């Protein structure tokens, strides 16, 4: 499959008071292939949400390039930009904060149709009913307000809103983190069903590797604004190369107790360093069980260690 999204050395830095610079996203290189789910994982503060928002053009990149459908998004003409905003939509983490409490569900979902001139009047009502049905709600829900729904139902409304203008690509920023564990799997299954039915490509952002490993075709692991590893989901789970990925995986319980016994939990020393003052060389070196002299001096390059499996670590 051809890439739908190509990031080259993407950076997003924020200038803070006192001349400090927060390098939230600091040199991302990865592609998302048409029709796949690319999981982007990392602890909070690693820059994954900033990456998602920069890709969505909610932030202007500090440097680097974003290509969508083969076009550099910084060089779009006005009409291409309108088309672009129709093709890429976002689902947010907090289904309570992201829906306007004063608008009916029908208005929330149908707003994009109106803005883009795709449907109005009765056609819009029909389209909203179809979208509610697609996300497991029903047309009577259109006249109600967000507060009348549970967290899981609200996230379904957020998904219906994102789908209304038939995007090709959805950035889902921790879309199930705020939900009860009992409804998380239902919402994940909904994402999968919609992907099959509508040829969608997802960038699925999460802090929990256990959560993305089931939904993702490929996974990228971020640490302090940088990607440390990218591989197909199965490959990453079976042969993690980066010591950080190895520690994240070691924390996920295995279903087989025999396997669990033979696996050692890798506990990292220390805390994540402040992204305002990252370590020299490899950003992970202050917590890495395998750190060597070279790790303090030189930043490891992000390179292909095996076909399709990329890692930034001096061990490889
Ligand atoms: Fe650890 Fe060095 Fe590899 Fe960084 S480059 S992950 S410090 S071994
Ligand atoms: Mg976040």
C-alpha cells in the first residue's frame, strides 16, 4: 500500500518564557500507509498529541514536512486546503469536553455537512440518522444533548461527527483513555468496523502499548519527542529492539502463566527527564539498562535494523 501520510523530520518546538524551548516533537520520520492503523505510543508528555495536532494543521510545524496524499500540506492552494480539511478529521480524548453542551447531537454531527455544503435540510437529517446508526446509536438520539449520554456514547457521537464529511484519514488522540474499561473494547471494535466499511486510515495515539497492539498494523514508540522504534505490530511484540520498548512490553501481563513466569519485568530507573532539558546523546540513556559511553555523546540514528523494523539505538 502506498503511503497516505509522509512525515519528514517533523519538528514542533514551543518558545516558553525565559528563552526556554520545549522541543515537544523533535524530528519524526514515518509514513502511514493507506488503509492501515498506525499506533503512536509513549508516556504522557512524550509529544504524541502534539504530533497528532501538528499533522492535523492545528499547530504550524517548526520545521520538516508533512505530505498527505503525495502533496506537501504547507504548499496547498486555498481550494486544496479546503479539500485537505475534509479528508483529515480528529477524534479527541475527552468526549465530555469535545462536544458543545448547548448543541443537539444532530447539530453537532451535521455541522460539518453544512459548513462544507454537502447536505442541508432533510438530506442532512437523513445523513445524521445514517451516521448515528453506523456508530451504534439511533436517529432519536439526534434531538438530545451531549449530557444525556454516557462517556462511551459521547465518544460514538464524536466519531460520527468525524465521519460526517467522509474523511480518508482519522487522527484519534487517546480516544478510549477516558472511558471505562468495560466500554473501551466496544469503542475499539467500532473503530475497526468503520475502518473496514469506509476504507479509513487511522493514526491511533495512546499511552498504553497493550491497548494499541491489538488495533494497530504498525506501531511507533515515542520517547521525549522522538521516535525510538517503528515496526509491524507482531514484530514489535515478538522482537522489540529498543530497550524502552522492551521495558514497556515487559509490563504487559501475558495470558499464559507459564510464559509469564519466564519473563522478567524490566523496571526502569529514574523518572522521564524534563523535555525542557533532555539528556545529551540518546534521550533514553538516563534510564537505559544497556547505556554505554557512546550513548552520552552521540544521538543514535533512526535506522532500519531489519526490513521494515526501525530503531534508534547504538546497540544495533
Ligand atoms: Fe540505551 Fe544507548 Fe541504546 Fe540509548 S543508545 S537505548 S542509552 S543502549
Ligand atoms: Mg496527550
